[in-house]
């Protein structure tokens, strides 16, 4: 069965320090994995995605994620947090179902940045 | 290219009424998906349309329905509104809806049911 677990509902870091948002997944097949960001009162924007190419994926705004099949993880990182990174982050797994894609969103991680 | 647009952006209805939300996908995108976002349940998949056919459906009651037109624009309808239907409804489009494709989200329609 397909599922996504975001291990932290809220992460708070100081500006300029590293960010780590954790995501574990389960999937029956070879999934595609995504990280989306949602700023307050806005829609979701793609940060990065993994689709069975390079396991280290670089995204926008300095974010990157590493696909680790052995650990079934797809953690999101950024070396240095910026105030504008404060938002909700969603890990998403997508795989082919019987007739169409099956897409599951994680419960989200709210990232706060301390000045 | 213009992004995904949703209308209206805000809506207030009372219990028992019905509501129709509209979504215009990115030009050339043929797959449109709808999601409900609430603080308690998070983001939940409602349904996906491709070439005017519902191809995928989430676990929602029959009060939630949708359709897609030949120009790929999509509408979502909720009948007999309940207080629990208050949510942000997000629409997303992609080229064909394959698992590896990026979904592009609209800004959402915020529905408040009184």
C-alpha cells in the first residue's frame, strides 16, 4: 500500500542554519516523489521531484533531497535557512495505479524561521 | 504561459445549498485534479479528469462531483453542503497525469459553509 509519513509536524530553525524536513514513504512499485511548498493563503509550488534518475535532486531556492531506497526516505534539506522559507512543506508520492496515477500527500511540516 | 486559475477565490454558503467551483488548467494540460485541504484532514484527493472522463476518484461521498469540458476546463460541484465541507479546494493540472509529471496548482477556492 502507498503511504507517506512526514515525521515532524513543525520544525523551527534559526535564520542561516540548516533545514531538515523528514519524509518516509511506502510504495509497491517505483514511485515518483515530490516536495511542494505552500506559503500562507497560496497554492502549492513544486520544490523538486525524483523520478528514478539521479538520487540526489536539486530544487529551487537552494533546496535538495536525496532518495534513499534502502531507508524508504526522501528528506528535504537546505544548508542555510532564510526568513522567506517559512511555509508549509508537503512530501508527495505518486505511482501508477490500476488505471491512473495514485497520489498521496503527507500531512505537512510547518517550517518556522527564527531571526 | 498563464498558470492554473480558479474561480471564485472565496465563497460563503449556507448548509444545504450547492456550490460550483471552476478551474482553468495551463494551456495544453489535459489532466485536472481536485483536492480538498482542511486543518484536520490535510490534503485529500477528490478526483482527476482527463479528456472529459473521470479517471480516478478519492474517498468522498457522492455529493462531490465534477466534470471536464473539451477545452480541459473543469468544474467541481458539491451538493447539499455540510459544515464540514468548509475547506480550501485546490485544482492542479498536468500534461497527461502520469505519475512522474509535475502538478501545477491553482491558488484555490476557499469555501466557508455556515
